[in-house]
C-alpha cells in the first residue's frame, strides 16, 4: 500500500462548530464512521464545516493528509471532487429526467463524452441499480421520467449511483437510513456494501439523526465502522 492510500482519508481532531462540541474521528481506506446526533442542526453544522462551506470554531481538519481549513474556493472545489455526497432526498432536479440528473454531472466533469463512454456509463448504472434490487425493465422505464415519480428509496439509489459513476475516495451519506423503512433499509445496506466492494480503497462517513443504531445498520464491507456521538451545544 502506498503512502497516499495508507494515510487517513479524513481526520478530524477536536473539531468544534457553532452547533456542536469538539469531536474527533478518523476514516482510513476501506473503513468508515457513523456519526449520530439527536439534533439535525448539529449534523448540518458539522457537514458544512468539513465541506468547506463554513468556518470551524476550533480544532483540526485534514482531507487526504492535507489541512482543509481555510482553503481557497478552487482548492475546496478540487477536494469536493474526491468526495461523493448522497442524501435522503438525493438532490435530484425535478425538471430534468432521472438519466439527465445522473449523466450531466459526468459530462461536466469530463468523465464521458463519446457515445462509447456514455454506453459504458449506462452499463455501470444498470449494474449498481441491479445491486439495489431493480431489474433492467424498471431501470429503462424510469430513467427517462421525472425524478418526482420516484420513491424516497429510489431517489437514494439514483443518488448513490451518481456518486459511484463520478468516483469518490470518501462517500458521505447524509440521513440515508432515516428516509426509508426497515425493508428498504436492508436493501440500502446491501447497496452500500456493493459500493464498498467495488471501491475497496474508499472510506464511508454516515451522518444519522437519532440514537446510536445497533451494528451500524448491518454494514459489512467498510470495516471497521466506528460509531461516534456528536454532542450538540
């Protein structure tokens, strides 16, 4: 393992924000952290700080071995391109088709331009949505429809598919399990495990509003998954 992959992907040391007390955590390649808190505002504040959208009140933050506090806009944008972000509402734009929501970010980042490259993206998309439990017939029927027709779980699956196609070194899942019932939570766990198996050098950060969950939702691939409590102010 080279130096780049052996260094922590994300290191937080006594990081403090306006909505939460100092917290420390570390994510290495192939491992994960589940950060939980009863107050959504505290989780949002933490996410804003590690994303470079808000300043910290104290502590240290490193992404991929480099200090990430006080970065320029250009450096912050470069950092974000290495981080996949998936949320309970997926952030899909309703006046674009589902396929456009997934494809356009790849085109904008230069990850696909030719018909052959787009076809390969489609094949990979079919594979990941298949891991979420959907057959090709469902995929082809829904990709060219508005995301407003999708259920919460379907939106989450599409958001995770978009992250996978773009590539990531760390996947941040924001309130994913709070948006689904127990049956779909099991499918979500299987999908996240599939992603971890296909991107074994990546890390996982799950933000969860609520009590400490048992067994980190049954996730098996990103191990160990440390469970950390975020204390609100």
